[in-house]
């Protein structure tokens, strides 16, 4: 499980540092990424190229962003993490959120593993 923790921490560190190369270092070329809000998939991506493109776009949304891992739960092929998330917006959003506004959220992420990816 140590390998999984290291992989996830590397991803989180890359995310917090806006370092896409570090974020994707351990991701499989056939990654499937899904963002789920209110039990509905709000974004679905397939493949490393699509994931990188979205990650580059998302960098422009935030002046600062930090995911902090609160816990790890390991299962057969996956690890679930609880996170606290804070961010400062770098732009105005159509939903009324404004540049400079701070977001504070809590949530979870699930990472599925195939060997060391």
C-alpha cells in the first residue's frame, strides 16, 4: 500500500504545484477520469491526452489551489482518499463565482490501480 500512497501523494503534490508533468507521471495512458457531483458525472475523460488537456485548462481557473489528504482507505484495486480543498479563483465563472473568491470544499477521490499505474 505504500506504493499507492506515494503515487497518490505525488499526484496531489503535482496538482497543488500546478505541475501537470508531476501529476501524470504515474497515470496509465488509458486513464478514465470522472468527476462526480451530487451523484452525477459532471466530467468524463478517457485517455492521458484528454486528461492532460483538461488539467492544463483547469490551471487557468485558479490563482492558488490546495488539496490536503485527510485519510486513505485501501481496497483490492483501489484507494479512496478524503480531502479538504481550498482554492482562490483566477477568473469569474458563469455561475456567479468571482475572481479572487476563496473556495473551501471537502470530498473524496478514488484511485483505481492496475499494477503500478
